[in-house]
């Protein structure tokens, strides 16, 4: 019988994927930074948030594209790793990239299997425009499309983390519409939307293909212009030099621990080591 991995074992595996990708970025002079819960972990815990179940990094779109080109040419140097994105895996449901260790398998609660193992998330940050108003309008268009894409790839309807009564009422009709259209329709629209605005020429940036926090995930580009190395577990990784601005903007008082009942991972999956 296959043994389910603990969250600590999963963290250890994803840490090594992160280290490998960070080394590539350093050697190839590509910009990256820890982001979201991984950034909180780096600053508050000097490593993982103890209950966190994934790794998130951001890369400016030009550097992200260069990394994907590099991995396409050199992935054989990393025999256990596999790239998952819209171009590499037709069944993959997202528009961000995941780097997966294929010695393991993940069983999602509400998602059809497509061969992924323990992974890290790489979010491409696009330019969103020169003004906050322009950035919000552009970014929320991507947010709506990515939400529909997400619903299109669910195995069955579920309320999941939705808390707003308004959203709960409309979620099922949205789910039906998304399933009718299919994920390919939304992925093509997101692909056309990404990269429309120059990262370097924009004052505001964000992951337009997965702006899950809405306007809260839109930041001044200047916050990511400089990075510093900080300890994370037994390695050092890059974070924005202005990490306090990023974290306050995204989370408010990020140093305050959530209530104990909320100290759980936000992905619904189980992890197993593949049998030989």
C-alpha cells in the first residue's frame, strides 16, 4: 500500500525543487522572488509556514519566458523534474507554470489527474499599466477569466473556499457556463491577454493570468526592482528588498499568526511516493 507523505516531507521535496530553480535563475541572471505565503514564511519563520503546502515564486514575464526556454533545452539535466504549463501539458488546468518532481504523485480532491507530483508554482508577473486605474481594469479582466478557467477544470461543483453569500448564489451558474465553454476557450483568452503590456514600461505589475487576490495582488513594479537574499530553511533565496510593502499590501499585519483553526494548507490534495 502506498504511504501518504506528511506535510513536512512534502515541504522538503519542494524545497529542493525551489533550490534547483533558484540556482538556474542565479546562473542565468534571471529575476525571481519568493511571493505570497512563501514570502511570509521567509520573513516570519525563516522557512516554511509550518502548515503551508506549496511554494510560490514570481518572475517578471521576460525572465519567466527565458526560464521556460532554458528548461526546454536543459530539462534532461534534471531527470526527476517535469515542467507543467499550458504548452507542455494539454490537460494542465492553469496558466502559471509548475515544476514537478515525478517520483511522487498528487491526488487532487476536485481535479482530474494529469501526472503531476510534488511541485512549486512559478507566477509570471506582467506589466499592468502606468496608472492604478488602468492596472485594476486590466488585472480584473484576467482575474475573471482565470476564475472561469478554474471552474471549467473542476471535476465536480463545490463551494470550496467561497465565503460570500453573493458569490455562493452565483457560483453554480458560473460553474455550468465555464464547463460548457471548456478550459481551452479561457486559456486561449488568457494567453492573448498576457504580455500585452510591457513589464519594464508599466508602473504596476501582477500575475494577470492568476490574479486570485484581485486588486490586492496588484503592486507597484518598483517594489520588485531590487531583491535581497534571506534565509529559508537551510538555503537562502531572493525576496523583494521592499518586502514589507509587498506583505502589508497583500496581507496587512503579516507577522500575526492566524487563529489555530485556520492553520491549514489551502490545497486539497494528498501526496504519495510512486512505487518502483
